[in-house]
């Protein structure tokens, strides 16, 4: 693989550090070179780092005579991808793109609308030109999740935006002079005071004014010297502000510092007050010198800086909070040193230049040799633990089968869905986005869950069938993936479902009852197979995390725990009353405690709270917070027994080999119990406490047999769940 990087060449600071660190890492894996358009210190530093670089000099920004040279270079060297950095490279790329049939990527290092905010002419011309040029690119890399979100909000396609965080070489030996020598360079006296530094161009977006305001407040209480490294259009204003406050003896402007590590070596505390950032290198560079940081909470900073642990996060423009955090570190040198050490450890662990390069290689591979483009539809983005678990399990299994697969999930809340899974997500209610997603896909996967039923809603049934019809119209294969089918009561709905299922390429079902149901409905499709729910392949959260949840919830059970998962259903007054009476009865007779577990948050929380109040016992607990599917699975693993209406709470129990009793409100619950050969269940319709206790007692006396039986069945169901993935990839042929 050969990748050509285009960049202005006049770059300094974070942009220069990024490209040098990235290319050092990339050249250990692929062929990567740089072409820049200005010969400046950037060129010298790249050459010094041993990275291949050429200069195609422009007479001015508007000089496009280099386009033909670039075309010749790309064709001669056989580059596979053109990767741009910054406004000038983006501007050139839009003209180059029409002459070169290669994928074009640009990295979004900042909010491009703020890049030239200090200069009216540049803001009017360069920002406008860059904004137009950005629309021409095939793909984008944001150096933080917030920048990806920014692009999405501005109309860029979600499925064309990747995210990777900056990285740094923690092991390279940097050149720097001693603290004394550095301070003498600027005639600064070392009285043993604390040195607080900020390294950033003097630009409004860096908000040095807040840094100076905080310095004024700190100096009212402690002796310190504040060092400002950088140049820019705000220089005169900031110097005047320092003079106005009368603190020029303690605030020093150093101008451009060519050896940044000498600066970081000299200071005790690193600061950053930016209004907007991506993932700033000055924090990584400071961390390399074990300097603690106080920074505004912008961009992806929170991914590295854990507030109060390895640094401090403060709101933008809040000089009072900035003062407070600086004073804390100034007055406690041991704390400052400890935070600096922890910050370096975090950088080594998660933000090395090798990790950054590896993430780029994976992006390049996906673009050039990517696996199939999969579109998934289901009940996603609704805060339902069971459906979140389905999504996580399918995504995990797909990526284990083919790490290059690209998955686009249709969701009610795309941001939320992308937050829980490594996928891109599109709004399921935006027809244009759905159409584009299906048009560019290799397969539509519908599932899992009980999507095809009209008990809760005809509208949702018609939605999922319409998606299948649209995919088929676009000549895309459709797989109904590990679904539970039915009930479908309305004649027209049954006809439409039968007709659609007969046209899809593959149907896998999670239980035998669903197979019988579609056969009775008249489905004659030959490509039907009973597998198992995808969630059987999901792993629970680790034991330490589960123990911490119990501490956070203030739950310290002294007796065996019995879990209960319940939802609103039809005559919920009778359900709440009789179930509460039944729980009181079994608690009175058995040495147990109850744990109510909301699966659909916060919808289930309300009925759980009602039941706990009606039970009226201290040993009846409730999970108050929202937890991930893996966490709930781990919590259920701590139980002696599970009593549940929600299907996936029973599946979680099965994966942890926990005995169970079903509260039947839907055939899917009964279907799972039949697959597991569990005989203990009761209908929630006209539920009676006495009957509930009778079934519970029988199950309670059969725990050991149930546990052994579930263990045998669970392994088989896990294997069947994996078959879904093999079938899906076989359909795509990739």
C-alpha cells in the first residue's frame, strides 16, 4: 500500500507534530511519503526525522501549476490513496481529484470554520474555499469524536467519517536544554517559584486571555511565573492586557519556541485554555516530560485527561476554576508530580504514535480492501438492553469473522448507537439517508429480536417489511437474522409478511416456535434455518466491574439473590399487585433477597419501583442506574435464580447458567424456555400470587438440575448463534 500525504509545509505546533509522528509510524507498515508546497522549518524537521518528503513550491496559494506535477507523481509512483492535511492541501486536492482516480481523504485537525477567525480577509476567503473543498473528499478522519459529530451536524455523511486520536513517540530521545539554560535564554529569574506554561499560537481560539486572567488571580495568593510560548495576531492585545494588570514581571512572552521540550522541561504545570481543540499535542508533549495539565474540556481531551486523577478539566472561559486548579497543584508539589506520572502512563497505554499509525492503516485497508458493507435494521437506539445486546453481539461476531466489514446501523438515535458499538449509524426515520445506506450496501440484515409482529404496533411491522422491499428493489440481498416471528394477527399484515419473507434470500430463526409459525402462515421460502439468538455469543462484564456496581447501588446482599425483570403489560395493576404479593410470600418462606432489574431504561424502572414499594421489604432491591448489556449480564450471573418477563434477561441468565422461571406475556418467552427445556413458567394474564408461589417453589427445589441442563443447552445455542454470521457472509460472497 502506498499513501501520499499533502500538506502546506508552513505548519508548526500540533499539525507538524501529528504528521511527523504519523509518518514515522506508517513507514514501519506501509509506503508513505509527503509532498508540501512551502520549504520551511516543517520540511527540515521531516527530513531530520528520516521521512520521505518533497517540495512542490507554489508561488502563491492560487498557483495551480503544480497540479500537473502532482498528477505525474501520483501516476509514476502508483499511490493508492491521497491523504490531505489543512486548508491549502484541501484546496489543491479539489482540482487534483478530477484528474486522478484515487480515494481522497482529509484529516480534520480543528474546527475549519475557526481556523482563520483572527483575520477578516482570510476568514472570508480561505475559510470559504476550504469549506467548498471539503465537500469534494471521499472520506474524512476526525481527530476526536466531537469533530466527527461536528461534521455530521454540518451534513457530511456519517459512513464516510473515521475517528482516530493523535499519538506520540514516548520512547524517542528528545533534544532539550536544562531548565537554567532555558530560563537564561529569556532573562527569567528562578527564585524557586512554580512555573506555569501554555504553548499555543496567540490566536483567539486558544483564549490566552483566560490564562492571563487566571494568572492575575493566582498571583494574588502565590508566587509563580507564567510562560507563554507562541506567536500570533493576538500578541499586542495580550501584552497590553498583562501591562494593564501590572503583572508583566510574572507573565513572560517567549515568542516561538523552536525546542518545545526545553519549554516543557522548564515548567512545573502545563496549561491549555482553548475554546476549540481536536486532541492537542501540547498535552501529549507535556505528558512525555511528566508535566500535569490543567486544560479546558474541549475536543477529545477527556479521552486522556481524567479529572482529578492525572490532571484537571475546567470549563471554557472560566478563569476562577482555572485559578483554583492551578493553586491546588502549586501548593501540592507531590500531587503535581503524581499526576504527571499518571498522565505519561495513560499516554503510553493508549496514545502512542504506533497506535495512531495502526488505526490509520486499518482505515486505509477498509477504504481499499474493505469487507462487505452491511446495513442492519432493528429496534436500535431505544435504550432497550436486550436489543442493545443483540446489536453488540452481531457486531462483535461480524468483526471477529472479518475485521474489515463496514456496518451501518439504522437507529432512532445514531449518536447513541455509535456510542455503544464500533459502527456508523444512520437515522432510521430519514428516508434519504436510509436509501443511500441501502444503495451502497452489500446486504440488509433485519434483526434480531421480534421485529415481525403486530401486537405492539402495525406501524413497526410495516416499517421493517418496507425496508426489506426497498433493499430487494435495489437488488440487495436480504437476510432475516435470528428473528422471533409473530404474533401477526391482522390478515393483511400476515399476507404482506408472507409475501415478503418468500422473496428474501435467507431466514434464520431463533426458536422452533417461529419456524412453525411461518410455516402455518404459508411461507414457502426454502432458505430457512433455526439457529439461536445472537446474544448467546456475548460476554459479561468482568467481575470487578460488577462488584463495583453493587457498591455504587449500595446493595450488600447477605442472602442468595433472586432477580426479577418485569415490564408494563395490559392489566399492569393486577400484574404489579399479584407479583408483589407473590414476591413477599416467597421472601417470607425462603432465605432470599430480591433484585429488581430494569431492562428497558427508564421504562421498566417505574414499574420496578412500584413493585418494590408494594413489597415493602428492605431486602427487595432495585438497580437504579442504566447499565450496559454486558454489565446486566454480569449482574444476573451473581443471582441464584432469575424470574423474568423480558426475553433477554432470561437469555442473559442462560449464558451465565443461572436457573430461571418465565413470566409469559409473549410466545417468544415460552419459545426460549422450550429450547432450554425449562418447565417453570406462568402467564402474566390474570396472574395470581398463589400460583406464582407454587411455580417458584417447584423451580427453587430444582435449581441444581436446571443449572446442569442449561449448561448443556447453552453451549449448543452458542454454536447455533455463530452460524448466523457464517450464513450472512456466505450470502455477500465476501
